[in-house]
């Protein structure tokens, strides 16, 4: 939960902006949280916006910024941000503070919508802190072309990077015909491994396919920061 002082500052800034300076209609940014879902060590936050713009979900606990993520959302679109719990839940004030705002973390000035005390049991935080590193990333955006808005992304999924040219299989051990090869350097969602541990299940062009494990590795961009690829057995 965010500190009371920061909440007062946000209220004062909003009062000045809304009361002292008329905002043009084309810049009437606003957002409303549609759902917050706790699933194991993940919290998925979905919000809908009014006008197109840059929006961010920021998460705080007892005045400490934990993580945030966001970016461009089209008018009337939605964004889902996934928060990975990687710290114990502090007990100074109830719950995790979740804020949809105009910038990332402490740089945010305007809060569009919030849940200042989303309940997460302390026992969940302790278990998740032992298993994860705190992070947040954009899971999907509606109104923007992309397969991640057309098919479900399992909670363990990670975006990986091809470290070598990868032959594509429509099932483990069964090559596509004609053969498809994906170039090194491209990225794709990785859902997990087959039972043999020899193939990763990936999402490519809005369909699930398989590639050999040795052709993919962690993605070291600013969002994924080298997170290990999932070893969950999937079918």
C-alpha cells in the first residue's frame, strides 16, 4: 500500500489539473481497472482506457515501489499487466497498492484508478519471495495486432530468444512440411517443454508450434532481463 503522503500529493495535483487548467478533449486520458486476479505468484491487472496514450500499472507495498509496467494503449482499448510477486508482503498496512497512472513508478503524477489495498496473504508472499524475483510486464493489449490478445498465455510463459536457426515442428519430433526455419535473434513466447525435455512449445503467428530446446535461450531485453525459460511440461 502506498504511503498516505503520496496519496495526498496525487489528490492535490489532480485538484490543480482538473480545477485550475482546462484539459483539451483530445487529451482526456483516463482509465478504469476492470479486474485484478491473483493466480499463485502472479497478479494480473486489466484496465480499460478512454483516450489513446501511455498508461502504467504501478505496485507499492507500505510506501515501497515494487514494480511497474505499461506503455501505449489505443482509445477504448485494454491492457493487462502481470506482476510477479518476489518480495514478502509487508504488514504495515493491508495489502498491495495497485495504481493505473501516467508514468512508471515514482515518476507518476496522475492516478487514473487504483486499488490501494489489494489483499495478498502473507503466506503467499513468503512462498513467492523464495521462488521469484519481483517484476512486472505487459501481458496483452487489445486493439493492437498481436497473437497475445487472441489466445491465452499460460502463467508460466516467458518470452525467449532464438540463439540458433530453429527448425519448426508441428508436434514434438514431427517437422513441418514444407520445412519452416526461424532465424536466430527473433523472439517468441515459450509455454514450456514436452515430456522428453527436448522441445519447447512456442507461440508463432497465432499458433502453437515446437522447436528444439537448444535453439532458444533467455531474452535479455529490458522487460525480460534474462528470465529462465519455463520447464513446465505442456502438451
